[in-house]
C-alpha cells in the first residue's frame, strides 16, 4: 500500500503555508530522488493565457530551491499543446510561462519548437527531452476535466509529457459537435481552429471529423458552451490512453508527485477563461505513486466532481493505470 502525505490547508498552523509545504516535501522524502550535479525536471503546467488557476509559481519556486539545496540542477518543463494558442509552439509557450511568474529557473519545452520531437517508448510518443531525464518532480493542479472527469498527476504525465503526436493519439476518437440550439454564430471557433476543421455555413457551423484532431480547443473558446463531445465513445478511450501513456512514461524513472487541491476549477488549466470553483481549497498531497495520489485526490473531491460530470466515470483512468502497472489504487494517508 503506497503512502500519500497530506497537508490540510483547511487547518490553522503556527507556521505559514509555504513553511508547511516545505515540511510536507521533507516528511515525504521527496528530495531523496535528487542526484547531485544532475538535471531534475520539474514538470508543470504554466497555465493558458487568461487562466488563473494553475499552481502558484511561489510553490514551484520552493520545489526548485529545495532541489538546488539537495545538490540537483532543476529546470521547469512542459510540452506544446495540440490546440492553438500561445502554448502551441515553444517560443510563445516560454514567453507565457515567464509572464505567469515562472521566471526563476530555465524553462525547456520538452517536445521541441513545434512539438514534433519524440521517442517511442512502449508504444507511447514521449517528448524527446524526457528520454534523457531520469529524475522528475511532477507538480500537478488537481481539478475537473470535461472529457475524463478530473485531471491531475496521470494527465500531467500522459498528455503533459507527450509530443503533439502522442496527444493526438490519446484524443483520436474525441470528435466534438456543435449544438446549434446554443450557438450564436459568433465564429470564434472558426477563427480559432488551427486545423481548419470548422466551416461556416449560412446558418450553422460544422466540424469536419476528418480534419478534426480532437484537441478540444474549440470547446474551451466557445462562449456559449455550444460545442460538446460525444460522451459514449470518448471518455473511456481517452482515459485508457492516459493510463497507457502514464505507465510507459514512469517506467525506469524516479518521480515524486505533488498534487495541489487548490483552486479546484471545473476544467483544466488549458481553458482561457475562469469559472467558479467547484469546491473550496483542500490541501496538498505528495507521494511516489501516481495512482495512489490520484485516487486519494479524487476521493477528496469525489462529490462535486461526480455531480459536475455525471456522464463520466473518472475512475477508469485509475483502474487502467493500475492494470498497466503505473502504481496502485490502495493508499494510506499520513497527515503532516
Ligand atoms: S464559438 Fe460557439 S457560439 Fe461561436 S460559432 Fe462556434 S459554436 Fe457557435
Ligand atoms: S474542431 Fe477539432 S481540431 Fe478544431 S479546435 Fe475543435 S477539437 Fe480542435
């Protein structure tokens, strides 16, 4: 049974939260994986332009400082996105990361300038940089996700550490459609789609499934929430893909996971907009097991998540991840 360490931010402490966070990392032994004078990747999501919910750079800076203190050489990293926007290419992605406060450490985009640099590991298209990195701190924001129910460490490993081709593979069946009863024909989705998959007709917009990559970007840009996925086929396949990629990625790597149950938003940090939170802040979890930390995180936010996306069974990604030997669902909580 894997251990998951928990810092409860609903409690009052004598020390401030940053000191308590340092204690969490210390008690859980996270810095044991740092090798002296060796690069340690700190995998983060820098937040889409307009998003405010990503993990605070102040916490990430603390992780970086602790790695340096342990003799390692940290750098921040993420990959390019499948959807259009400033994170689509490395140069604008790095620019946005700096604007969002991640300016205290080198930032490296792991799948190259255009997102096409990868190595195939156990059938997964892993961003090339990671093939030479043995140590990683996987810093994840735990929140809702409109396709797979929730997003945390597993999604950060799978979507977050794969090249564009890998993301495409995981999204391949997730083709959206437009609900014309809600659509106001504003054409934001038409201007936005990087793959020219949306066409405008006289009184409708249509998505060409052959051209659509399933990146989901149009769903986040639509102000009317008129674009939806066909739930039946999508959720299960994407979750299975996430589990497979996460398992392939973690093999032979030393990874320490930190999940932030703070700013628990209904959707992922790829959204350009802000929405009301679905739950109050809970705390921070840490573990060496990506499945245990996700199971524990889900258990803490289960009620609002299940209410938010009744069509989705988000436990599928946990079941598959365990089946593919990424970790175990059984966990034991140790409160810090
Ligand atoms: S962004 Fe939404 S409301 Fe605007 S045209 Fe596209 S589907 Fe319709
Ligand atoms: S139509 Fe398809 S490819 Fe275009 S933004 Fe939407 S999901 Fe992405």
